[in-house]
């Protein structure tokens, strides 16, 4: 019976295109993320409005827009809760 050879992965590093990413501060990253969440909420609201006014928009697109907005808001809420928990934990450590 022939033996089974192990799988070999030839992993090569990804070559950059010469453009280095600028480092972004945490505050800037947070601001951009919240703007994206807000944009998703606006898109969902616009899709619902367009559908309710009888425009030619697929119900599936409306539902996907709503779910994306809900998921992004849930993630932001959970991140906020975790940050507050961490802050409270740190404040309990301070005498």
C-alpha cells in the first residue's frame, strides 16, 4: 500500500506594492469606523424608504441592508460595553 505524503504549503510573503500604509491613531480609526456604521444605518433607512414608497427595489437588498446595519450597530455596542467594563475594572484597581 502506498504511503500518503503530507500536505506541503509553500507560503510566500505578500509583496507590497511600494506604498506603505500610514499609521492611523486610535481616535481616527474609531471616528472612521463610527462613520461607516452611520453610513450603513443611512443606507438601510434609504432602502426601507424607497421600498415603502413603491420604488423598484428588491426586498432582498432591503433586508440585507437592514441586517448589515443591525450587525454593525450590535458590534459597536458590544465594543463600547467591553471598553466600559475595562475602564471600570481599571478604576477598581486604583486605590
